[in-house]
């Protein structure tokens, strides 16, 4: 009996008609007319495979794979792994230590063909987890500092650390929560709109005076009196000069 052992092959088809995640391959060791023949549908070995659960990483057409044979039968191939080649080089994380150039082997990452990235960095002082899409929208969890940053490709950012929470847009507008203090900053103006009411201070119940309305009243009212204490104003103040939405303590 021929012992086929493990062989290299090239994926030629990954559209399994039975939707089982199988592929067909062409064996590199075959020559002549047989070199163009496709294999039977080959199951793909996975870290986990359970009914309705598990992982889904299907080899691409043209990928080089390592194939074994169930019970040494060439008609029952199983894809055991994918192989990098000179024409199909490993992906990059864009961090120092890609492909272990620093000799510390600190990076573990997954990159899709579109460029989406999930990266685990175990470098001392830089321990982090990064989730990033092809448009550079990203979530960065920095274990060494306790900082979590969510940032989009436009520069809008949400940052949480051990001391504060801050939100900032690409124009520099934002707010910050630190300790018992809240800071709001704007490059132009701050507007608050509500259908009900705004309360400033604990137990706020006093209405704020409307500045423009009060100024008109103040400039127009008089206190007629011939002598002695002044009388009531001719134009008395009414609720119209008070805010019906903003209350203060």
C-alpha cells in the first residue's frame, strides 16, 4: 500500500455545494496530465467544530495548504493547515516586532484580506489588545496603563482611564469627567435644548431671569411718586421675564 503521508497542495475551489466548509485542491507532487486534476472535496481541520458553533476560516483559492489522508485513502483528503509562501507572505500588524524581528515573539494577531485586524501585544510595558478595521476605526485596550480608547478614522475619540472619562470630536469639542468635576469645552458655543426643563443644582426650583426680557422691562418701567417711598413699578415684572425651563438652586 502506498503511504501518501502529508503533502502540499493548492486550493482550486472553496464553494462547497453542501455548505460544509470543504475545499478542493490540486496536488503539487503530481505531474503530467494528473497535475491539473482536482481532488475530492476535502474537509478542513479546525480548532473547534460543533453543530452550529465553532470557527469559520476558509482557505482562499490559490492558497497553499498541507493535506493528509484519512486511513491513507487519496479519495479522503483532509486539509490540516495553511502555509505561507514567498508569493503569499505573512500579514503585518504595523507594530514593532512584526514577524518577530525583535526576537521577543510578543505579537499574536489576525488580519483579514480586507485589512481588519485583531492584535494581542504581550511586549512588557506595551501590553494591549487592538481591534481595528480597514478604515482605521479602532478600539485599543492598554493593559499596562488601564486605558481604553475608542477612535474613528475622522479623529473623534472616547477615552477611559483610571482617573477620568473624556469624549472629544475632531474639532476639539468635548467633555471630561474627572473625580467630582465635569468639564465641557467648545471651540464656539454650548447649546442645551430640552422639551422639559434644565435643573442646575440639587433641589433646583427657582426660575432663572431671562436677561433680554428683563432688560426691556427694567429700561421701560418707572416708580411714580410725588414724595416719600417710591410706589410700585408702572410695568410690574411677570413670569414672562422668567425662564420656564431652567431652574436653579
